[in-house]
C-alpha cells in the first residue's frame, strides 16, 4: 500500500451510497491483511504529525488540533478494512501474526 492507494480508498469511501469498498473487495486475503498493517501504520504517522504540529494537554486528555483530514482519512480506511475482514469472516490480524 502506498499513499496513492490510501487516497483512492479514501475518495471511494466518501462517495454517497458507498456501502462496501470495491477497492478492498478486489484484494485477496493476504493483500487485505497487509493493508490492515499499512493503514494502521499510516494512521500512527498521521497522529504523530498532528501531535507534533499542534496539540494541547489537559488533565487526563490529549487534544490533537492539526492534521485532522489525514487522520480522519486513515481512520476511516482502517475501519473499512476491519469491516471487510468481518465480511469475509477473517480474524483481525495482530502483530504476532505479521
């Protein structure tokens, strides 16, 4: 997965009436599993960028106030991957099985 893949997936997911990603449906199980880890990694990077750019700390809470578009796009893509895994009846991957 690269940023182009993520951009195409994000664009597809915001289309009105998109109930299932054709992009994710076209992936085989191994590719979907790899996309899970890639998007999870990208979400972590986007959160780190947002944290670095502009954040506030309150007692017991951290508020990230920058980079929200890429964070939400990565988060939405990650949830779409989880949903596709569920549709296929596959277990969610974890780091031990990578």
